[in-house]
């Protein structure tokens, strides 16, 4: 395998994993906030 | 079916930016803004967290529509200058990823809207996504020059969803806002299609200037501007808004009509020299932003 190709492949995977992680974390916070808001409502 | 110009499997996995590009962020700006205005203009106070969730669901739903549109139209996008650098025609992403992404966003946004906000808003959101994807993209766009007239309804849903999210009901004012965007879409897109018509012709999209000619399109721009003007100003005499909206709508709509008349009387056939068409297209975007902004200010002042 071409090392440049492998590096680029891993870099993209890492970047996507990081963004997915942030989105999932955001969704956890959002769901908690929604549950709290609906209870207050 | 994808054209041979669209690679089936790209060499590398798509970047996250390509997924973001699938959601058409620029189109989403207007969707989010009009939805927010619909929500804020409603005569009911909504919890800010729930309001944020509703707008997020509408934005994600619009993103789903954009992604599914790009998934279906990859072959068409590859043939147009304006769209050939999108992730699918440029070969940066495989079609299946775009399909899965679009479906996941669409289902997620509707389910979250239903669970967190209310069923009515979720149903209208689902209808708007399905309308854009199935009625506009799959059915109308490649078949009839009336594609954007009927398809324009898809872009008219956001203020209705915003209002329904806040109140749980549909009333006359959000229906007029729906009608306004519905009638605004033809002059807006036909102005654009006049100065990019060779692009549409090359891609085989039956836009009005390609099928019926430039002069017919110019007449249609003016014809659709008249009912649009009525829908824009109507909330004021009907007592649904105050003078802030009424005066703003009257002035802006008058200027819109003047630009539409300039388009209608123009005889220019060189796309590069179509100044009235470009002016109308640019102003039509500003028009909607300012009109909806004035509506919110008016309603807040009245409240």
C-alpha cells in the first residue's frame, strides 16, 4: 500500500470520527435539555 | 441512474465537509430564517430549548432534502457548471453514503420533532421532505417547466412548521406566509434560470426559458409577481400584522414589482448582459429576509 494513501485514509477517518463524536455528545446534551424543558413545561 | 461521469466508488472515504456540503448550507440559511420567523411570529411563548430543537429539526430536515436531492441528481449535477463540484459529481463520495446520510437525517429530524415538539409539526416536516424529494426532485424537475411552480411549495413549509411547533395549530397568517414563499419561488428561480439557461439546457432540465423561450419566461416572472405582491401585503389589511410589517411589505414589494417589470420589458438575449434578471434574483433573496424580519419585529412590537 502507498503510505501517503494510508496516511490520508487514516486522517479522514480520524476527522470523521471526531466530528461524529462531537455530534453525539451534542445530542446527549440536547436530549437532556429537552427532557428538562418538558418537565418544567 | 448515475452517468459514466459519476464514479461509483471513490478511492478515499469522503471528508466530513463533503457530508456538510450535501445539506446545502446556503439554502438552509433561508429555511432556518423563515422557520425562526414563523416560530417567533406565533402568538405563543415557546420554551427556548424547545424552540431551538424545533429549528434544529427543520434545519436537519432541510439538510436531508438537500442530501437526497444530490443523491438522485448526481448525473444531472455532473453536467452543470454550477453543480459539477458537488461531492457526488466530483467523485469525492459514493452515492450510497449520500443516500444513507439523507435518510438518516430525514428520519431523525421527523422523529425528534414528533417526540420533543408536537405531532403536527413533525407531520408537516415529513410532508415537506417527501414533497421536495419525491414530488419536485424525482417527479417534476426533469419532466415539466412547471417544476419550480409546484416544487416551490417544498420551500414554503418552514414558516408553517415554525408556527405549528410553537402553537400546535395552523392559522391564517402562517398560511399566507406559505403562499408568499410559494408565489415568490417562480420569479426568483426564473430570474436565475434566464441567465444560466444554457447550463440547464446542457443538463436537459426543462426549465421555462429552455422550453418556452426567454420572452415567455419574462412575462411569467411578472405574472407571478402580482399574486405574490397580494400575498405579501395581505396580512396588513386583514389585521394580522401592524404598520411596521405593512409599510415594509408595501415598499419592498413595490420595488420587487419594478424589478419584475424591468425583466419583463427587457429584450436582452446575451446571458452575460442580463442585468435586470441578476438584479431581481439578488433582490428577491434580500426581499424575503427583510420581509420576514419585519414580520417578527412587528409581531414583537404588537405583543
